[in-house]
C-alpha cells in the first residue's frame, strides 16, 4: 500500500512508515532515535551492533533519494538492551519541503516506540568564547523559520493542539549528558530557514534575541517530538563562528572538515549518552 502523504495525514504516514520499518528491520520496537546532522554520520558507527540498514526512501513519506543526499539510510542498532534507530541524514526546510515532511522521521520514530529523540546538528557559534569543534547541549531554541509542523487541524492521536514547550529540551537528558561529559556547555539554538548563512546583522540580531548558536535544522523536529510527548536531547557541534563574529567567509567545506575532525569524539559522546537513556 502507498504510504499516506505526511503533509495531509502525518499520523497515518508515520504509522505506516513505522510498520514498514518493523517489517524491513525485523525489529518491532525501538527505544531511542538519533538524527545525525552534517558531519555526524561516523558517530553512528560507535552506537552498537548494526542489526539492519534500510534506505529511508523505502519507508515511504520521505523525499526521493537525490534530495535526501544519496544513500540516506536508517539503521537499527542494538545497544545493550536498547534498540536505537539512527537516521543517517535529515530533510531540511530549505530544500523546499513541507514542515510535515521535515518532521516525518521524528514522528515515525515515535510511532516505532521511541520515547527519546536525540537531534544532532552542525551550527555556527556566536556566544563569546565559543570555538569550532565544541559540542553544545541545546537548552532551548528560538524558531526563526516562521514555520511549524503543527499547522492545520490538530491530530489528537499525535498530541495536543497547544503543546507546552517549557521542557522541550529535556532537563533529565541534559543532566544525563553532563554526567557523561561534565565539560559540556549549554546554549540556545536559533533556527533559521537558510540556505544562506546569516548576514553579520542577522547574527547580531540573533545574539540580542538570546541565541548562542545558529543553524538550519532541528527546531521543527524538536517541535514535532515535543508535540508527540517524546523527550528531546539536542546537541550542536560548533563548526564555525557565525558571520561577523569571524572575518573569515563561511564555507561548507570548512564545516565538514571541522565535523570530520570531531566525529570520533561526538560518536563516543552520543554512544555513551544513548547507553544511559
Ligand atoms: I555548520 O553559521 C552551520 N550551519 N544558519 N548559520 C546557520 N547555519 C549554520 C551555520 C551558521 N553553520
């Protein structure tokens, strides 16, 4: 059967994709999902034994592979008693997708049983003292995209009409992360639409608003997870200082180089956290 469209029927689409995932992996229940952002993919190799790996496009509801970044898969990983679902890539708003398509992975993970969602990303740092290569726990976000995956009639099967966001970034999971690595700092993530990096004036604006980091992902996924009642842990890897904070022009290749250099440490961090969730 064709998967229902996540735009019109997000709950049914997530339910169907979760059922397809269970059939394809032979694992009918997962506990924790991890969404791997730019440069974070090597982290998945340290999370445990890969039981199955499936192209995300096989699950239905995801954009075609050429958009997702070729070879985007989802892995089912055994980590002790826990079953981890690792999304080896994500859908971004700036690619032109509807917010419900951006949120489909998180909603699928929740339907697959995940009660905790780890959202990773690469981000620009703008707080004084931040440096490239530093991981930062998200304490909160500012959604500057002007979009939400909750637009339209609310489906009570997913969650409430007016979800509380006070504890969207789970204090429990942040504490757990700091118990694994006490050196972890926390920050507020400003989520922009992209795909340009900010102008220096926009970075100054973000700073005034209270952002410590800027990026182009995560906020809609966090909203979808909070709506669905899942705990969220957000982790940014600072791969560049935001525009105007540094005189150096931003280049995606530098971002990937920083991410590559940090991948092993980030992998160990996420693996250790997931093992305790
Ligand atoms: I990596 O400086 C990365 N992603 N918006 N700004 C925004 N997104 C980013 C940045 C940045 N660095």
